[in-house]
């Protein structure tokens, strides 16, 4: 996780450093102090601010706290933008008056709005209380990951969504909060799956198109199944990969786990068995490590050598001994 703070900077340098931080952490932006916009010097020349940032997969997650200010993504900033993203800003403290195109919205605590980096927008953040602080969770999603899912590719920005009431907007906010709490503990496979799932939840709340409704579940399930298979392949030699263990690892029910593999050529159980046999075959192919068949059976989760031999013959059409001898003969011949 990356972390920036103005606290360790001299007061007179804090705001210039803050402008550099928000550009590096998010996208090209210009910032103006609230007092400076009113034509007078700020009472406090410093600006207490910090950003924590961590990648999910294609999406980047960040938490931001700062003081009242106007943040602009104007013509010059659009020209300097090197990649196209959609920002999803969930307001935690204070409020934001956001505008893009011909729309303006007020995002209150518990609400969120989207902004597109391919065109100009402005975010007028107003803090709460005497310290004038505001706080947001800001997810930067690749534009081509979410735009194809939306029915209206232009009218989705600068629209406030109230996530304080039950419904799809609340699901987006709770998903963002949960992902932010857990992002540091997710392995790459789980991050990939969570990233795709978040885009789908976001589309559902902000105006999904008919294609998304027809294909999103299939796409999400396929991505989740692929992530599970990668996890199985990485851990099949180290863990006892029962359905209960794997379902718990990915936060789904055992029934859901088995259903994910129904449309595949192998069931969950057969997938685990095949990965065990294939891992064993790789070791049999190695001329540097010559484990006995009994050792290989125990290492790859088979009950005994006979169990390994039956599974190996069913998968490769030959015994483990014959396989090892054929590999050795091909390498010497």
C-alpha cells in the first residue's frame, strides 16, 4: 500500500506537495484552496492531507482526507491524461459539488458519483467542522472495463447516488468499503475476481445495458472459476483442497462452488484430481528429483501408491512407472 502525507512537510510547502500527490495518486488535476478562491489568503497556510492507495487489479483503490478545496480536471489536465479511467468517489465526510458536461450533483456522506477522465470535470470539496476536513474512498476503474456495461455511455457521470438506503447503490458502497478493508489480504486471483465483480455491481447501480444483463453473470462466474482453478494449481501440492476449504477461501457456498464447474468439462473434484496427477507427472519428468512413487503419492494427496497408479492410468493411459521410463528413454534417445 502506498501512503502520502503532508504532515512531514514544512507548512509553506504542504499545498504545492499536495498538488503533486493528487496528480500522482489519481490523474492530472489542479487544486485551489477554498480561501484563495474567495480572494484572501488562507488562515492556515498549510493543508493537512493524506492518501492511502492500493491496487485491486485493473482498478486502484484509495482513501483520501484533505481540507476544503476545488479540484479541477480541466483542458490542460485532460491533454496530460495518459490512460482513460472512471473515478467512483464515495463520500465519507463532508460533501462534494461535482460537475461534468451539463450535469452538477451534490454528493453527501454515504453517497457516491462517477467522473470520466476523458473530459473535463470539477470537484468542489467542502469539509465539515472547524477543521474543514473531508474524506472519500475513490476507486479508479479502467474506462473500458465499465463503459461497455452501461446503457448510457455519456449520462452516467456527475450523478449522485444515495447509498444510505437499501438497494443497488448501497451495495456499491458496501462493496467499496469491504474491498478497501481487505485489499491488502487478497491474493492476485482473488483481486482479479473482486475487480470484475465490482464493475458488474457498479453497472447494476448506474444503468446497466441489456447485454450486461444477459452476459454479466456468465462472465463473472467464468472469471471466478478461472481464479479458483489458478488457486488450486498453485496450492494443490501444499494444501488439502476440499470443497469446504476452497469455498471458504473465496467466500462462496459449497453449492455455489460446485455449480461454477457444472458447465465446465470437469467437475470441481475431477479438476483437483487432474491437477494432482499433472503435478505428479511433472515430478516424474524431472531427472534431478527422483522421489519414490510412495513419496509422490503422499506429496500429491493420494491415499497410497495404488490410488496414484489408478488415477495416473485413467488420466494418461499408462502407469507412473511406464511414464517415468518413457520420459527417460526420450531424453537419452
